[in-house]
C-alpha cells in the first residue's frame, strides 16, 4: 500500500493537512527536546520528514527506519538533495517489531503517523523501550478523533468522504490506501489506551498534548533506568 503512494506522499500530506503536518512534526521534536549528544531512531520514517526535523533540531545522529523500500527511496533522494543537517541521517530498512539494533542504542525513539500501521503495537512499544538508554524519550505523533462531537462530525466528513477521493486522485492510486488510512485512525487505540500500553511496556512519565482541535496527539514517554 505504501509503495503505491510513496511518490505523492509528501504532496498529499501538505495539501490534506492544509500545510499543518510539518508543524505537527516540529511539535513532536520539541516535546522530545533533542540535544547535541542525542542519537535518534525514527521508526516508520516513511519519506523522512520527521527524521529531517530531528536532524535540523541538532541531534547528533538520526537513523530513519521503515520497511517500505519505495518510501525509503524518496527519503534518501530528499536527503541527497538537501545539504546541511539532513546529512546526519542514515536510512535503513527494518521492522518496528524486530529492531536490528542492540539494547540501549538511542536517546530518543520517535514514530510519526506510524504506530497505528504496525500489526502488533504492544510488541513495537517493547522494542522501543529496549532501544532506549536511561533517561531516553519516546515520542509518538499520531492522528486522533476530536473529542468534541461538533468538530468530530466535520472531521469525519473530511477524512472519510472528501480526503479519500482527492488524495487518491493526487496519488493516482489504485490500492485503496487513502480509504484505509482514515479507518485506521478510528480503529486505533485512543490516547488513553496508548498511555496504558506505554506503562505496560515499561515507560513512565507519560504525557500527551492535543494539536489542532484534537485531530493529532503528541505522546511523550520516558525510561528512567
Ligand atoms: C503514514 S506513514 C508515516 C511516515 C512518516 N513517519 C511521516 O511522518 O509521514 C507510515 C509508515 O509506516 C511504515 N510501516 C508500517 N508498518 C511498519 C513496520 N512494522 N515497521 C516499519 N515501518 C512500518 C510504512 O512503510 C510507512 O512508510
């Protein structure tokens, strides 16, 4: 599915978030507060926008991991085109549920709009916990359903009945990806259950911030030992 939309993924994000998606990623980076000695693993990095935001914020190294080669190709082409901070990024293919690194390899693990696509999120959260050094942070950026019934009505109208068609046309997609994506938001764990799963995976100090009328949530969790 992601192979068939990779070429138009960034364009669709900008158009269908009304230009807000990069701001949401910057808010996730700010929540994780990277410093110059931090090594970052961005899981389900897709075309690399969140990984690039971490590199620009001054992290020492950023590893972007995804299992769709077509998404990684776009990410690598973007990194090659831009000089400066994105030069600190390397992209690798891998599975969020079986990460290829040794325990405690990173200071920050991030996942943007990706955790709801992972088949076994609880397993992925345990892997993220395994990756982190003491004092490490996990930041999860994910779509959410607005809590206000009034806003939820218009949000559903847009995400279920308008965006699937316009995004499919922009991507010239025949896979049905943009009909699946809004359904996956509705069926994914709500923020409270995600927080419970983080605690079960060994994280502490879980905090959550809603963005843009509750359409997006940044979740930050820490490891203490
Ligand atoms: C909606 S995109 C998000 C891309 C990017 N993080 C962003 O901010 O736009 C979801 C990505 O998750 C990846 N993905 C889904 N399941 C995965 C898994 N088990 N392991 C690694 N990547 C996965 C897909 O290949 C896709 O690139």
